C-alpha cells in the first residue's frame, strides 16, 4: 500500500468539484431554480446572491477534494477504476448531501419534499460523475 499522492489528490479533487459544480447548474439553477425561488420566498428569503453561489461552488470543490481523498484511501482495497470511484462518490453523497438534506430540509420541513428529493437525486449524479472524472486523474506515486 503506497502513500497518497497529495498533488494528484488535489488536482483530481479540484476537477471532481468543478465537474460537479458544472452539472449542478442545470439541476439547481435551471430545472429547480423556480422551485428554489418559491421555497426561499416562503421563508422570507431572497434568491441566492452571486456571493452565495460562489460559496456553493467553492464548497463543491472542497467536496471534490474529499471525494478523491476517499477514493485514494479505498483504492488499495477495491482497486483503481470507475467502480471504486463510484463507491467513493456514493459515500461522499451520503455524508455531504443525503443526510444533511434529510435533516435540514425534510425533517424540519423548511423545504418541501419534492425539492428535497430532486436536489438530493441531482447531487447523487453530480457527485458520482465528478468523482469518476477526478479519479481518472489520480495516480499513486
């Protein structure tokens, strides 16, 4: 078992985050944009500002780095490749999206169930595809 290649981890993580962020725009920005706007209005909040969107995108890059870190950590056990990247992407999706959305959106009923389900499902594909893209760049020393 080799050491984690930190340079490749960061490169792959940034790519994973950027891919996920790009895929997020059609999901949350276009398809669910009106639903987000309506739900935020019910809470007395305005639509997301450019600053907030930038913070979401930076968070996406951090999540991408975490996904490739998990990929690198489980790679010796599961082997390199798409299957392992999918596993890492699913783990990251559960920890970064499914559980927080369930607790903060659905349980609290701050947002309706449809928005919670759709944004969570969209994030599943965003994170798994992003992790696959980032993992393709990760190589051991």
